[in-house]
């Protein structure tokens, strides 16, 4: 049920947002149960945990690699609906050689359409 509700959210919700949705269907569920299950699903690769620049955790029902756009005004996170190429690192460069690079996920940021409209009316 937690995964179902996460998939119905379109905004990459935090655990407390998922909890409020699940609680409507399962009134006795706790926030801790929802949080533990989201973390478990993320560790199993069923969903993706997103760590925002402010340190808040949000969850994405799409576990496949993809890029995001984050609104710097309202904090909304959106999937970028097309493939974005990530540049290859030069494997022979000394900086790269001494590290174990495990992946890359560029994040784009700026203002979402709603915040652009709100800033234009001020």
C-alpha cells in the first residue's frame, strides 16, 4: 500500500506526505512504519531515495536512472522527461584513478512554471 501511494504521488514526496496518504486507508499505521518501509524499498532498489540540498529525504517511485529538476523556490522535484547524457570521466586522470566512482546523477535547478508565474506577478 505504501508503494501504491508513492506511485500515485507526482511530486517525489517526503515520508510524512506518504504517511498521510496511507493513513487514510490504514488509520492505525505509524509514521515510523512508513519511513522504515520506504527506506527498505530504497535499499532494495525498488524506489529511489532523493537527498535534497537542504538535507531532506524524498522518495521517487521510479528506480531507474533519470535526472531531476528541483525548484529553488518551492522545493518541488520533477522528473526530466527525456534522456540527459552524463559526460564520461577520464579514467586515466589522477583524480579519477584514486576514487571509486559509483554513479552520477545531475540535478537541474531553477524555478518551476508556477514559481515563474508567481515571481512575474510581484
